[in-house]
C-alpha cells in the first residue's frame, strides 16, 4: 500500500485508495484521496492536487472553530464543502466534570489539561469513534459525504476528504467508503494503520517517556493517539459496534445514512474497475 502515498509538501498523511481490492473489483486509481488538513499546503502541493489529480471537491470534516483558525488553501477548480462530524459542544456533553468543562469553555485551559479532561471522560478511547459514527452530527456529515460521491463524475477528477490529522474522522469516512465498495476488513485496517507511517520513532519515545513516569498503558495510548498515532483496536471497535447494532457496516449505511442497494451499485460502478 506504500505506493498509494501521495507526497504533498505541507500536507500530512495523504494517500489515495486506488488499487485496493474491493470484492471482485479494484478501487479506481486517482479519484479518491484522504489527507490531513490543507492549511499549510505549499504551492507545489496545490499544483499537484489541481493539475495531476484534478480535485473537484474537498470535504472538510473539521470542527467549525478549528476550521476558522486554519482555513484550507484554495485549490483552483475545487469546491470546498464543510461537514463537521463533531463540534466542541458534542465533546463537552460527555465531560463528567462540569467545572472543568466550564473552565475549558472560558479559554483558560492549556492543551495538557484538555487532554487530561478528555482522558478522564473516556473520550480518548475507542468510544470516540462511536461518538463520531452515532452522533447526529456525524451521521449527517457522513450521509452527505456519500451524497457528494454519488453525484460526482470521477472522470472529471478526484474527491479529497480530510480532518486535522487525516486519521480519525477522515479514517472513518474511508472505512465506510471502502466497506461500501466491497473491501474486506484486512484492507480497511491496513489502510487505517498507514497513518502511523513515519511516526514510529515519535510514538515510541512517548511510550518510553510515559512508562518511565509510571503511567498506565491506556493513558500512554491516549497520549500517543493525540500525537497522531492510530491503533487497530479503535477501528475494530468501531466496525464491531456497527455490526452489533445494525448487523453489518452495510446495515449502518442503509439505516442511518440512507444508502440503498442501487446507491451501492452506483458507487461501485463509479469508483471501482
């Protein structure tokens, strides 16, 4: 899968899905791209996306406040569509310590305190992915993501989707899309874990430093997660949750996102060969 990586100066964690096995077919090359945020994309990166991939739509899954502080670089010819999967109030509704939540909303909380708050509230865990998938905002965003794919002509160029690091909200969108196209769990997990590529040394140092301080394993994992790491069991938990609740990922696509059998056939016709 390393040949799926797209080297975009200023943009992290970028790859296309082309060539992945999808049942008895293969994902079409050059039309489905996942990435990190585009706010630091260099002119060279913008040129690659515009001239080589002919990106026609960019889907931004970030929170509104985050997006406003780091707007994407414009890509000539591309339409930018904002679909926040979650907003800050959705996170804070899960925070057990109301005093801490109010302090955070006041803007007087540093990053480490934010991480501690999220960890203590159980947000820095596989349950975060469940929040993204089953929250009303997330279901609306992912449903619209598929509507965009269904009305897009891949013959005219690519669709790109991203969040901040391009690993969680964008990763779940990729899991849902690959599932719809007929990819198996192994392919989905292999693509997901590619978000760790190039971060091994950084994540290893975090583990060593935290272990030296006697931190519990789950908190070490939470800190690695906030530093750009991904863990297979996060995605497995997300998929298992959908299978337990809806019978399969396809059940979620149908029941919550409104995709019909005809829609699935159209997606496979457009985005696989």
